[in-house]
């Protein structure tokens, strides 16, 4: 842990910048000498790591000390990489084997990434992880339920504990990752738990920043890669051919940028951001474009809901890695909601990436060797349902 910065009280400075950073109320000029000690209320100690310095980059100090829960997951690696690239100090709680964090270790300069073991139900381990941070980011998530952790545990109880303890430890910003379709009345248990999680986080930490992304695509995703792998089953099974479902997929790098920017934006505390791509497409058009970029034959077929659920149930019961589940099938065929009154990526200064330009980064691995270096311009572009640039 960095050394504590010691400073002396100077009455001519009033509320100095150093006092604000340290959370110390300094007396105004003219304050009686006997009251000066009463006015110096130390809430948290100031560390060198929260004072920005340097020219920028990994070897500088960005001014953020962030604890990232769920950093070993799909989104976490991008967030840690971006925080480390700006020279911020990142505390990474993890559970399991230390080898699970090996891919994160080169993402920050020496001493800027701190790894700590934690257990979700051990409050002391949570406090040790957040007590020296000014930003806490919750990326904890799970695609399916297990014997140890249900959706209610992952998306409600754990976020509630993280938000409550962060508030008690004086953390300035708590960033919570939710979902665009999170709703306590959703038919999906996953989305119902996400909706309830938003409520308990807001109650425990009223100034929390809640992010509601749509389906995220990237190199390690379970969205584009999921549909690209469905060709192994003789085609792509879709409920009603996917034409009744519309989505606004968002690129993983844009989400990572939004998380880091929300940690700095002075207007972000207490806000709920809806993070989506620029355009809306039908699920049918999205999957069709994925196969077009991959230069694979697109063979969609309608699969009745009950039969689809039975097929997913087989993966739940007889597969170690639950590649798909009944809840995932349900989520994939729910259209993304619109929130016209809530801020989005543009309000954080981020221009959303288009799937036309970024899909190739995800599905190139699904091409055969003869098409490996083929340009994406040869692919048939998806039809846009709603062009956001005209609204």
C-alpha cells in the first residue's frame, strides 16, 4: 500500500484541493484555534495513488484506485486493461486458483495491479478489497445457475453486500453492471434477478452508477460465437426464425470505455446509463450477417419453443459446460427495450461502434482457411429496423 501523504494545516487555504481529496474539512480563515482540531475530521487517509501525476500511460498515476469484482470474466479483462493503460491502480479480488488471473497480470505497470482472494459471503474479505479504493466496479455475473450460486445470489445478494460495504467504507463511486432488459416482471429468471439487483443496489448506495447494456459482442462473447457454433446442429434454430425479435448489440470495447469514463464523469453519480449499439436489427438479420462475414452457409429453421426448451434442457442436465440453457434461449428471443429518457454512450463521449465494422473481429475464427483474409466488404449488410441517426 502506498505511503500516507502527510500535510500541515494552513488556515489561509480554506478548503484546499488536498483537503477535498482526503475527505477532510479544513477550517476557514479566522477559525478560533480551539476549534481547529474539531474541524479536522479525517474520514479517509489520502494515498499517493489517488493523486494524478505523470504524462499519462501505464507508467503514470491516473488518480483512480478501482476495485473490480468479476475482473476475470469476459468484460473484466477489457475494463482492467483500460484502467491499467491509463496508469490507474486496480485491486482485483478473485476466487479459485491464482492462475485464473494470469491473463490480467501484464495489463498494468509494476505494483499497479493488486490481487486479493475473496469470498462472496465473507464481509471481511470484501472490506479489505474496497477500503482503500475510490471506485468499486461490480462485474460479477453468471450465465447459468449452479449448486453453489443461484441467480438471486449472483445478481441480488452479492451486489447488495458490495454496495452496502462500499458505502460504509466511504467509497466515492459504485458502478453496477445490469442489463437493458432487466425487469422484476420479466419471464426470464436471469433478467428478473438483474432487475431486483438494480433496486437493492440503489437502496444500499443511492449515488450508484447503474449501466444497462444490451447484448455484448466481442472475441470471447457468448452472443455472436454462440450463433456461429449453432451450425454444428445442421443449421440455426430460431424461434419464429428470429424475425419477431429485435436487438441493438453493443461492442465490448465501448462498454469498457463507458465504465472507465463513468468513473471520472462528474455528472455520472446517481445516473442510469443505457448502453446500446447505434442501430436496431432483427435477430434474423444479425445471425444472417454473422454467417455472411464468416463465409458459412446460413440455414435457419423454425424450432417450436417447447422443442427448443427440451433441447436446452439436455445441455443443462448432461453437459459439464452449459453451452445453452432454457433461460438463455428465452433471453435471446426477447427484444431490447427502449429508454428514450435515459443517457447513453454519447452522453459519456463515446461513439458506438457498428456491427458492420466490428463483427469480423469476432467471427474470423469461424472461417475456413480459404476465406481467412477475405475483406468484410463482401458480406451482405444487415437491414436496419430503426436508424438512430434519424431520430
